[in-house]
C-alpha cells in the first residue's frame, strides 16, 4: 500500500495469545511504548499468565481486560 496514511489513534490496545518462550518479553517491551495498553493475554499454562499479571502490576500498567 503506497502512500497510505491514517489518522493517529490515542491508544493502541494489544492482546497476546501464547506467553511461552518469547511472549513475556514481548509483553514487557510493550510497556515501554507510550499509549500502548495491554488489554488481554492467554496461555495454556496458568503460570505464564500469572507471571505476566505480576510483571504488569509491578510496572503499574495492569491488564484491563477491556477492548
């Protein structure tokens, strides 16, 4: 798509499916980008989602669960 432009949006909402090998790192990287909000994530292992919840809470940007 050449010369495509869209108006900026104030908040980019992201969700993650799978928090295994590189997933937690990806979620962590998103916390460093202004106006990005992690709204949801899932994984087959509950321990991965608990780690992610804990990390987001420590950084002061908990998962909202709202799209």
